């Protein structure tokens, strides 16, 4: 019988910066500072792909302009943002 971990168990761990813990994902890893592999991966990708400040504003404006141009005279005139699943396909 598999035991279910709770946040009062001695083996319970939660990321120092996020809500991710080893209840939600028993395969989560933590570095020496208690930061999860997911948070560290996010920060790496954020530094590579997220544009901030004036550069971010300019890129967003360009994207909005392109979406509007591409959508002219089409049946639908809205954009829906969808965030999906985890790496396991959930």
C-alpha cells in the first residue's frame, strides 16, 4: 500500500520560491537552497525568452499589430490565451 505524503510528514518539502512540493510531484528535485528544479528551469528560460521593460513593451505591441493584421476579414476577431498541462501531458 502506497502512503500518501502530507505537509506534516518529515519527508515533506516545498520549493523556497514557489508552491511546488513533493506532494504534487514526488519526482521534484531541490537544490542546496531548497529551490525546485522547476523554478530553476523557469528562471533560466525567463532570462532567455522573456523581454522586459521598454523592449518587452515594443515586442508586445509588434505582436498585437501582427495578430490584428493577420486576423483582418476573418470569421473570428478575438484571441484566447490557453495555458496547458504539465510535461507529463496532464
